[in-house]
């Protein structure tokens, strides 16, 4: 078989799907891209068994059909060195020899039988759910929640983003038991209630692909796998099995103490003050009284401390609460509004952080952070 393709176009597609290839793969065939040529189109697949990324390039100049596995690293390293030009791939279907002809040269690679490449899982149509959503909704849902996922081998369900789809809305949830994010959108609906847990790796891959997308994304899933269909890519992944914890039960509803504060000022103060916190605990104290927030930290081992005062709007009782500064900074950096609203009940209960103004009318975002004990 033979085809002609633009060097930069091919490199762009291969770079995008190469992120799925694992350096720890136990199957040697997975160190390759699977090329499948048929009807003026080359389909290229990369996989690590759990997650598979497929892309395709429409071609004008092709001969024959067939499939072959080509070493991924070698091919990408070669393509990076070419200026934009047409490349001719000539492949022997029997010996799997690959000759790449450029304007000035010939490069020879030995491929492998494409039949050895693992086949794609199939969606179980009898209990599958399909939903179409705007690419920006999916991107926002992943961006707002991915940082809050856990790395917990004992509770794998916490290591992904929980998608909950209903006739009213879609909800994205992530938690590592210290922090929790719940992001709702009312502009995506399904005919019936369904849910799945998207693992961290495919979520990160989608985060890279979606900014270049212009159209809606089709999401299909059953109890084991999910398919995300984009304009030039299809992502297939195995879902995290298990039941996601009841996240609504940990969100406190009665929070009489409410503060509104400039997010950037609060963020910058925390970054400065947290330098002086104990390295093991990372504890910062927030003292609220009147319309003033006092942020403080100390490390008794080194006899260092820091205090900063900030103006805020506060309604409620005078109180002091402790948080892990790195988590609080992370949450504030993932809220996009100018002002942030902090709702508290008492120093032993979780604090809730909300954007003071919505970025989109259809969204509802809530971030929760567990407090730390203050040893007065």
C-alpha cells in the first residue's frame, strides 16, 4: 500500500495521540501507532489497553489498502526534523517494510503486523447512554474538577471525575476526601438518569484535545467503556468500576458565616503567608471579625511567622479556622470570578467556596475544603 501525506499535518495528529502511549507497557505492540489505510483515508490508533485514541487524515493520493504497526517514537522523532513537505509512505504488506520518501531522501523502517494490535471494545447497545454536549461545557467540567481527583489505590473510584447526567442537568464531581468540587450545567440534559466515572488519564487527554475543537462532542457509554467522538479524534476508555460516594451528604447546608473577598488579593496573601507555615502541616489560620480577615502562619521549629490583614465583607460570628494552604490556593486558582464567597458554619466543619458572580448563567460551581485542627 502507498499514500502521500503532509509532514506537518501527520506530525500534529501523531503528537496529539502519542500522549496515550505508556512507557511501562507490557505489550511491545503498544509502542507502535496502528496505521489503517482504506478509501482515501488513513486512520491512526494509539493505545495503552485502558485508553485508546484514534485520529484520521483524509488523503488524495493513495494506492491499495491494509494496516501496519509503525514504531511511535521513531516516527515522531523523524517527522519533527522535516520542514513542511509531502511525504510518500510505501509499505510492503507482506514484509512490513516501510519506506518514507521525502523531497531529497528515503528513510526505511520495519513495522509489525497490524493484526497484533488489540481490537477496540464495543459499546453494549442494550444499556448504552448517548449524550451530545458543547465542547466548551465538557472542557470546563474537566478543567474545574480534574485537580481535585485523588491518587488512592485503595479507593479507585476517587481517582476519576464522576459524570452524573439527568433530564435536568449534568454534574461533574471530583474529590480526594480533603477537597471536593461540584460543577453543574443546565444546558446539557439526557433522557434518563445515568452516570460514569472517567479516569484521570483520559480526562487529561481530553483537556488537551478540546481547546482545538469547534463542534459538539458525542459521548456514549455503557457500564464498562466510554466513547468521546470529536471532529478529528475518537477517545475510547475503560471506566472506573464501582459506586461513587454520596457527595451531597458531605456538603454542609447551614452556613451562617459568609465572607466575600477579592479572589486575587486573597490568593496572593495566602501565597506569601504560606511560606511561613509548618512544612509538614502547611497550616494557615483565617481569623474573621468585623469586615477584616487576618491570615497568619507560623513554624515554631524555625521561629518564623507571618500575618497579613485583608478587607472583606463578612456577616457572622467572630471565628478562627485553619486550612491546608496548598489546597486553599489550588481552589482559588480554579475559580475564575473576581470575588469569591466563603461560607462557614464552625471551625470543625468544611468550608465552602463559591464564585461571587457566575461566568455562565447555566453553570453552578461549588468547591469544598475540609478544615485542619488549630492547636491554640
